[in-house]
C-alpha cells in the first residue's frame, strides 16, 4: 500500500513476512492431514504440536490446555457455550462493552432460558471487581470479561476479577484477543480459567486462533466431529495456520518491548498533534493514559453545532489513503453509534462522531504528521473552517 497509511490494526494486522515463510512448507509440501498415521501426517502432527508448545509456553499454560480454533469468535463462543452446557447452571455475567463475539452468544443463551447480567462499565470502559462480586449468585456458571477493549483500548482489572470468581467457585473466561502478543498475558498471573486469542491480531494469519482451557474446568466441546484436539474440537487441523500462529506469537513475545516502545511513541505523537491543532474540538475516549498503547479513539465536536459526522470523516480519510475505523455497525443500512462508546456514557452524537486509529509495528513516525494534517484539513472542510 504505497502512500497509504493503515491505522486499523485492531481490526486486523498485516502478516509478518517471517510468519509467511514459516507457513509456506505446509501448503505444498507437508500438506498431509495431521491426524493421519503415515509419515507426512506425522510430520504435520509434529509441526502442530511444536506450535502448541510454543503458544502454551508463552502464556504459561500446559500444551494440553490449548485447543486450536478458527479464531477469536469461535473461541469466545466455545468458552461460553461449552461452560453453560457442562455446568448446567443458568446464569452468565458479562459487560455491555464486550465484543459482539461475546455479547451475541450471551444473548442467544438468554433466548434459551439462561439469565444474563450485563454489568455497566465506568466512563473509561472498565468493569469493577466489586460489581462482579455483587452479581454472582448460586446459579452463576461463568463470568466473561475482556482484557483489552478493541474499540477504546481500556484494560479491565482481570486479576482482581479472577480472584472474585475463584473465591465464589465461578469459572472465568477472558477475551484476550487484543492483548495477547502486545502485553504480557499469563494464565496464572491473570487467574483465568479460559482465554481466547486470534492470530491475525498479532501479525499472524486470519482464520486461526486458540482457546485456553484450564485443566479440570467444567467444559463441553462446542464443535463436534472427529477426535481431533483430544475430542475437544472436531475438524481437520489448519496446519499452515497453526504453524503461522505459533511463529507469530513467538515473534510478538520476543519483540514485545521494542514494538511497544515504538508504537507508544506514535500514539503519543498522534494524540499530542491532534490536541495542538484541534484543542477542545477533539476528545479522547476510553482510558488514553493507562489503556492499550496502540489505540487512539477520538470524537470531534463542532463548537457551535452538533458533533461531527464520524462516518463522513472516515470516508474522507479513506479517500486520502488513511485507513482507520469506527465502532459503528451498519445494521440494515442505518449507521448506529458504537455500543461500547454508549456503554461509557458518551452521548449519542459524540459516539457517532468517533473514529479509531489503531497503530501497529509497521506504522512509522513520518506517518503521524500526515494523519494529523489530513484529519485537520478534512475537519475544517466539514465545518467550513469553524474549528
Ligand atoms: C477481533 C476480535 C475478536 C474476533 O476475532 P476473530 O479472530 O476475528 O474471530 C474478538 N474479540 C476481540 C476483542 C477482537 O478484537
């Protein structure tokens, strides 16, 4: 993408070329089914198990506690559905700022007679452990709360929440899709029983992820079929994807500090530049100081009039070759405000004026002034200079 600036890394990342190199032999050469008993099958099996060991080691798990899936969405569905099926309990707790891959399976469970509690979040997007404690009852099967929020980057106090769950004998799942590979994620330090991850969020391939299941947890397979994955997830293994995921996480772990230092610098430069140019017309959403180092979510106010149309801003940035995102979902043609920003208590107009720049290791410091210049120019055009 020449002269193009990609700042949508929370949606997906470009594959690292070293990951592609690691995957290539498993398309044309070692293509056998990893569950076949013959020599090439065993070779594929070894590659899968090596990747499982790498991933488990990095998050402090045992290899047998890792189940490969098709990505974050499947892992979340499998955690929620699998615990409800195994425990036979009828209550699940989550928050109203979660990803749809948690909210929608919880809503479907509610249609099948499961009670659900959607905890509120504070104005930064955080759930309090005290609220979790108060919501737990005798029928609670599972608490599912994300680590890093994908829209605003806010981090939940996962260790505190996990302690509350453990002392009440309730299982705890965390959607750690946005944090794995960026900040340390260790299953015992966090205290989780289940966690979800997705390779394409850390420079790995799309369509592959994993669910961590703490040994001994009550859980039933969600995807039934063959005996793959110790009968916990049927389906022929995505060998190149699994190899790629292992390589991608290995790189992300060994280069974590340098990536973080680089991206954090870009985030600060972007926030500082937008503030200098736009003053009070820009408002940063979430927890910009303590949240994830790669996400800048902002809303824009027109001093005299209503909030600026974020969708229009996004389209104009797109025309200029700057690719970012907003949290709005396009439901049957009507653009709605992000449920996450509304959960933070941000007024509807301001929520609809928001855009998310999510930076990554491939962004450069030279791109930041261009993003700031273009954003300012578009905003001035949209408001006839009145900023
Ligand atoms: C991207 C994302 C998902 C979905 O992961 P896929 O691998 O795309 O299915 C789930 N949760 C969060 C927080 C995400 O950012």
